[in-house]
C-alpha cells in the first residue's frame, strides 16, 4: 500500500477481506475479481448479459475464490441495473 501511495495509485486489486479493510483505512479503493468483471461489463469489454452470466458462472464454478450463491444472485441483480 505504501507503493500505491508513492505511485499515486488509488485502486488496489484484491479479494482478501483483511487487505480490503486495510486498503480502505488508507483511503484507497479495493476492487476484487467480481468488481473487475462488472467494470468490464459496464465499459463494454464484456459485450452482453449472456456472456457476463457465463463469465460469472465460470468464476463461481471453477475458481478457488469462495463466493456464496446469495452473493452471486446479488451480483446478477445489480448487473440488471446497468441494462
């Protein structure tokens, strides 16, 4: 985080909950895997909702990152707000 402050980087990529808390304490913005995917959808890198759904399902099914089914449903509902 010190390097981020020196380099004037305001966003830190991490899925680690404790690090996310520390990043916020330093006034930086933590973004996790799901945030990166949603941003890719919002900016058009992931072209449509069907592709986004495939990407999210792949993340939930094949990643070592634990994400609950409830969180997955929350994400899919939030994504509908962008359509």
